[in-house]
C-alpha cells in the first residue's frame, strides 16, 4: 500500500494485479464487489468515499495504476 499527498489531493495505491475492465466500470457502486473476493465486506467503502468527496466538492478517480495495482485519487 502506498499513500501520497500533495497540495491538490491524495492517492492510495495497492501493489496487487489491479482489477478487470468489467469490475473497473462498476467499482464504487453501492454493494458492488468484484468476483472472486476472499475478504469479507459489503461493497460500500468506495461508494462512501465518493459520496463524502462529492459533498465537499472533491473528485474521485478509480483506476489501475500504470506501474501496477489499483489506485484511488481524491483531488480538490
């Protein structure tokens, strides 16, 4: 896990394989969890992040990082 912060926002990146294009299109939807998940959860975490960011006028970007892994960018 890697977290970076600058004057325009922050990025959280993991070091996994990233997620499939199909899952990437839906990630952040309430109650959505990509297929094959071993960890428990309800699929609400990223939807909550997106909602809180929107309430504060921020933007959230969810993507596969060019150097590998999945990343969440919150910018203001």
